[in-house]
């Protein structure tokens, strides 16, 4: 754990100084990601929004509040047993979707984060995470709730909480995806507290 924390903090230090892509120019804060480093589950969003940029923390705006509730519903939280990261660590102006080039520039940070945490499960939140983690032509509507094992990680996807705020009718499917996550955790012998 201490070793994980030391590696995480070292990586974070580098990330906070990163200017590798154009998103560096207009950020207020780099949003590295946070959570418990021994967690079995990592969630990956798209990139910081306004609140995240201002506070330097992932998923702390309206979408983040919904995410926290989704996690709590299956016994997960960033304080106890989950890690929350993004594809890009700097806010795209006006919350536009990060370009493929920006995502690819930033991806080594996420890869290193995965390498430190070594979660059993990675949950892609929305289309951008799906594109970069699962495949460039994977569609969120098709891959959500599906599971694939890759390099020892179980990977799945669900809708981005911001998409659920725009279209609450998708919450039914998102809930199914969270139940599927819980079932996978049980199957893998991971503690499920709820
Ligand atoms: N949306 C994201 O994709 N990530 C955040 O951290 C906040 C909102
Ligand atoms: Fe660096 Fe990622 Fe920020 Fe681009 S988004 S400047 S690659 S940390």
C-alpha cells in the first residue's frame, strides 16, 4: 500500500506539471484522480468539468454527485473501495469531448494509474472512455453491461452520469449495469457490502 501510495504520488507530481497536449493551456487545475489505491474497482470518466477543474478533484459536480449515488447503491465509494479517474486530466474548454489526439496524449497517465492500483475491474463511464479503453469503434449502447477480460482486468461500461442527467430514461439500464458489476464482484470473490 505504501509502495502504491508512493508511486501514485510520484506520478501525480509529474501529471500536475504536464503540458503535453493543448488542454494544458486553459486548465485551472489538473485533475489526477482519487480513491483508495487497494480498490478492486476503477471507474474511468471522460475529463474534468467546470467544478472538477476548479477543485482539482474528479467527479465533484452534478454528474459526480450522481456517480457517488450509483456507487453507494452497490456498496462502493471513493473513500472506501473505489478509484475514480478520467481519460484526460485537464478540462476541455466548454466541456467539449476531448479529441482522440488529446486522449492518446494523456493515456499513459491512466495506464500508469491502472498499473499502480491493479484493479480487478475497470468500468468505463460513457463513450469517450469506451473509445479509448475498449476500442475506437465500440459503441456505448452496445458494450454497456457487457464484460471482457483483458490482460487480467475485467472491463465493462455504463452510461456516463452526465448522460443520465440529460436523459433519465437511461437510468434503468445504468442500474442494470451496476447490478451486473455487483454480480461480477461476487463472482470474483470480492467483498460486496450492500
Ligand atoms: N465528467 C467526467 O467525465 N469526469 C469528471 O471528473 C467529471 C465529469
Ligand atoms: Fe497532460 Fe493529460 Fe493535461 Fe494533456 S490533458 S496536458 S496530456 S495531463
